[in-house]
């Protein structure tokens, strides 16, 4: 299995909702990532879990919180989001030092 | 921070070669990557080159690296309409975790 899967594919939520994005890989990779991508822009790194250790882009607001239940799964919990958080959220995984494989993304719209 | 830059747009005719260019500032980059993104999709890893190489060929793709000038290029031979997409170059930092992306080049292939 050489895929990174993400669910849901699309999500529409209000500013008071709590939702979660899910990401899964079965390639034995020990690093997993969340990126945010706005239209016509490159992906911006939000979080990295590498060997269960979390690294954070300090510009990411606290209304986003990652969770790594095990080395194959990565969740992104969303709470009290703003309309400007609407974007494509991409998950990726890699070996410790190597190419990152991306999932298809979750298209998030915040109303 | 470190920068990766690309031209915004390239238009070619079907059957011609396409050359997409990228410049970067981080001299400690270990690997450099080319990703392809089609509309509404995630990023697909096309190819990569290790920083001690100057060329890599993979079927229709040729990557050239000029480490002295910090210049990377991707040549697509016999470009097809299915190659129309946004192409991102990215470099991997010395620690092996952080990818820095260029702004992306939109390739349009005319029949």
C-alpha cells in the first residue's frame, strides 16, 4: 500500500462547530505532516510528527490541534474556525529523511 | 527564512519540450523535488535529485541541478495535454523534515 488517504474529501462547517480531519498511511513511515494550501499558493507546513515527536509552525493558531494516535494515523482537530481558514488541507508522510508522499487533501469551507 | 522561487506561468504546444525553472537560497539543501498538482488534487511526487548530483533522467523527465548557482530545472520532453498542471519545486532542509516549496509554475499545454 503506497497511498496516503484522507477523510473527508470535502467538509463544510460553521464557526462554532468542532470537526476532525483524518489521515492514514500504511507505508511504515515515521513522519507525518499537515499542510494548509490556499488557492494558487504553495502548501504551508502546519505540523510535523516525527517518531511521535510534534513540531509546530508557531504561526498556526490554537484552533487547530493535531493528534497522532499511532504511527499510521494523524488527525487534525478543528474548533472555532474562521472563514479565512477555508483551504485545502493536505496530509503527507515520509521516512525520516526522504520524499514526502501526499494525500488527496480535504477541501474545507468555513461559513 | 529560506526562499524558493519559480516563474508563474509557462505555455507550450503539445509535442514540444517544457522547461520549468526554480531557484533556491538554502545551500544546505539535501534533496530537491518536483511535485505536480492537478486541479482539486493533492501533490504528486514526480522526481527528485540528491544535492551531489547534477542531472537525473526518468523517462520524459530530466532534472538539472546547478548547485553553484542554486538553480534547478525540470524538462518534460514531448509534452502532452495531460501534463497541464501546477508544478512545484521544493527543497529539503538539512534535518530532513522541512520542505520549502516554490510558488508553483502553471504549465498550460495547447493542442
